[in-house]
C-alpha cells in the first residue's frame, strides 16, 4: 500500500497515499495524527510548544485583522 517514507515520491504515489488515508477503513479513527509512508508519526517538537502557538495566533490575527475569539 505505501512506499518507503524516506524515498522521493511521485505525485501519483503521494496521491494514492492521501487517498488511502482518506478512504481506507483502518484509518477511520486516525483524525488529528500525522502520517509518513502510511505510518503514524509524532509531529515536530515545536508543534507542542504552547508559547509558539500563542505567538502564531497573535501574528495571524494581526496579519489578517481577524480575531479568532
């Protein structure tokens, strides 16, 4: 179903992997997770940094002039 995650992938292969994640029953309850090569992986360390998240939100609101509250 999936190729080696470290190998360069063609657009067709990436499309098949995306379709599998969207359509295969084995991924039905996998929402909110990251995948590489058909395997669940942990997101980057920085993605768990709440200070960075707050700063990104502030910058996003300032740039778009749209408050998310």
